[in-house]
C-alpha cells in the first residue's frame, strides 16, 4: 500500500492494519517523524523503517525517540534494502509467533480456570442438595416416634367411641396428649431450620455447643438405629474456636452421617460413636471414632476425593468428605485426617474408622486473621 505523504499515510494506517511501515522523513503536509509519533500513539508494536537521505544525528535521535526498528540512508543499494527488509520480516514473524503462543496460553489458562469455577460451583450446589436430603431423612427419623403416637391417640378415640366410653374427660386427655406431640414435631422443624440457616458473623463459638447441636440433629436417627454416642472432653478448658459456627457444624454433620451409615452397614451388636476433644500444645484435636466397617486401604486413599463413594446411588454422593476437607483446610485453617483406630470405652475395646480434625486455638486464629 502506498501513500504520497505523511497525512495520507496516517489516514491509511487508521483504516487498515499493517505489519510494516516504510517511510521517508521529508514529505509534504506531514513529515515522517510526526507521522511515526502519531502512529505510535495508536500502535506500539508495528514495525517502522525509515528510508531517508537525512543522515544528521538530530533526525536520527528524533526518529529513535519516536520508536523505529530500522534506518536506511539514501542512496542505498537494492541488496542493502532487501537485507534490512528481510531482517525486519523475520522480526515481525517472531513477534507474531510469540503473540499467538501467548494468546493460546492465555486461552488455555482462562478455559482451565472457568472449568475449575464451574466444577466448584457444581460441587457446592450438590453438597447443598445432599445435606438437604440428609436433613429430610433426619426429620423423618425424628418424626417417626411422635407420628406413631399420634396415630395411637386418634385410634384410641375411635375405639373409646365404639365401646361407649368416650366422655369429655377422655377427649380432653387425648387432645392434650395430641397437642403435646404436635408441639414436639414442630419444634423439631424449628431446630432444623435454625441449624441450616447460615450464621451471619464470625465469632468465638463453643465447639462443645456446636457438637451438641449437630448431635441433636441425629437424635432420632441414632435412637431408631440403636446407636450410642459418647462425647468426652476435659471440663474447664477453653474449647472455643473463632470463625463461622455453621461451617464447623456442616463438617461435623458429615462425619456423623458417615459414621451412622458405617454402623448400620456393619450390623454390630453394639453400635458406638465415640467423640473426644484434646488440647494439644496450641491446637484443639477433635476425634470421632466409630466401630463400624472401618476403612480399607483403597477407601483410605481416596475418601477425600470428590465423587468418591462406596455407597449406592440413593445413599452416597461422595462429596461429603471432599467438602469437609475444603472447609477445614481453607476456611477453618485446620487439618482433617482419616485412619482406623481401636478405642476403649467402659473397659472394652472397639475398632473402626476415626476422623481427626485439628484446629488452631481461638486466640491464635484471631491473631492470624
Ligand atoms: N466412618 C466411616 N467408616 C467407613 N467408611 C467411611 C466412613 N466415612 C466415610 N467412609 C467412606 O468414604 C466414602 C466417602 O464419604 P463421603 O465423601 O461422605 O461420601 P458418601 O457418604 O456420599 O459416600 C464413603 O462412601 C465410605 O466408603
Ligand atoms: Mg457422606
């Protein structure tokens, strides 16, 4: 593409995209130096060569300041011109390859990070769904007993009527009993609702209170499956932790739910969950043991992987422990590990799986934040 002066050159440059510009310095309407300066404002990369008869140093310094890649002094031989042009073309090619490589690298990074974000979002929503399912299952357990009793209350009214003994006093006593049961059921719902509504602020919360809150969620499920749960910790120690209490509770509910599944699967005569808290140096260790099926080597290696489950479709999602580890490591700044363990309770030993959460003490974590 040709232009007969600096102004025309600049106009053409604005409308098109060129790889190289070759210009004279002394031209009508707009000189070469001014044109280069204006082009540089728009494009810092395009290769510019000057072919000019002006050899004095002032022109040379000005053109270097404007940012050129080569300077050819007229008169020049054809060979010399071709040599400079070839060198410039090589330079442009190298720059383009580098640009393309950089772009494809950037694209790859963008794609990977988008994929990661999507997987993360999917996992979070799946773990919410799973804990929803768990919550409904637990409510069902907790309701089973009062629901049965309510059925009996209603039937007793019918049979009393058939036997002709349905008087005011009888009705009164049945209604009182029925209302008590309904209150109990609605307070269960209320407890679950409070449990699953996220805590708004970080605070120094009691780990013991949080553990008891999580255990209350399983009250019905443990009772219906004959699971005994023992919690041990030293009185008078500082068992507080600084953070969002609901995050810790979510982890604990996952561990309890897995222990329950393992105990039910094992079909033990005695089903035990043993929880103990220890204060070791500047850390709190919370260990949860069960005497269920235990961990095979394969399971031990993989149980924190997303989607890893040994349960069937209706029971397992494989995200509980993955999510728990994420929360403990990234949010609570602690660690979680799994192993098989033999534990003593009332002079008898039991063995099964154990999970240990290690957390920094409240004071240190507060300082670290
Ligand atoms: N207390 C435990 N005893 C034995 N195996 C366990 C225990 N906790 C977890 N596991 C194993 O780890 C796997 C992954 O657990 P998790 O991530 O909670 O997913 P899910 O419970 O949906 O299977 C379980 O399928 C089970 O094989
Ligand atoms: Mg689970």
